[in-house]
């Protein structure tokens, strides 16, 4: 599941992103309204967590523009604006929920889960498949040749990132930023360690091999059989 957070307070953004990553969500953060609007209109997200008081473009204007352009991605306003008028206005613009700062992360997580469950009732069940490898978004289940494979939350997030980009070479920098919330660090081997662990689980005892190393660049998930 991909979540966009538009939040100019970097401390709050780091806190929420870390918690969501630990719960196997992919999270992208925009620190101003202009970048947030661009991403909301041009990228595919399952949900957007949106502040109102943002630099460059106000959060309400972002939501208004999204709905005008036909973007129906669910939105939760996460904001310090706590008057009844603000809440009514936010929901009236098309927000799916409204949470006031300061907030409980567990409550935010529960509200995200509730909205995504409602969305799944409308959409077809989300399944990603490459060759005989299947990832079920609902329930976070992974199968190879119908054999269930147990993954840690980070391994699951890494595999989902690969399976959303089959055949695409993913650099170590991309993986660090999208899955591990690291900025580029040439000295870390965290990606290689997790790739090795993931290969042991999904490739070692199965054919065809799906995770391939692109020397000096990164990795690709594809069926070369």
C-alpha cells in the first residue's frame, strides 16, 4: 500500500513515516503543497495524509484541485485547525476523515486501516503476481507455487516494492529511500542484507529465480525463464 504524506513539519513527517513503514506501508513525503499537489495528481497512491497549513499551496486547495481533476484517492486531513467550521469545511471538500493535532499514531493507523478497508470493498481484491510468486495485499500474504512464505514486515515491504515494479531495475538508492527511509549512504549494506534474506525465502527452493543482481546498479525482479 502506498501512502503520500504532505506535511511541512519534518518531525511529524518522520514520526508518521517511521510508524507506517513499520506497518508495511510505502510512504512518500512532500514538505510543501506544491510538491504534494504534483505527486497527488501524477502518482498512484492508496491514501493521502494531508496537512492544511502548508507552504506554497494550502491543503484545502490541494484537495479541491484533486477532486476537480477527478483524482478520487482517499484523503485524511491531519491538521492543527480544530474548529467545527474547519472540520465541516474539510469534509465538505471531499476529505474522507479529519484528525486534529496533537494526535495518537495508533488512532491515525486505525483510521487509515478503516478507510483502506472501505476502499477494498469497492475495488477488486489487490493481488500482485510475477511468474508463480503471488503477493496478496489484503492480509499481507506471500505464496510461491502455492506455498506460503513467511516474511518480516521489512521483507514484505521490500518484496511489494519489487512486485509493483516488475522488470524495472531498482537502484540501491531508490530502495533505501522508498523502503528503508534512508538517504543515500554508500557505506551501508542494509539493502544487500535484506535482498539476501529475501532471496533465501522466495528463490532458493523455487524456480524460476526472480531476483537478479544488476552489477554496480541494483536489482530487478523478473522471470527470465
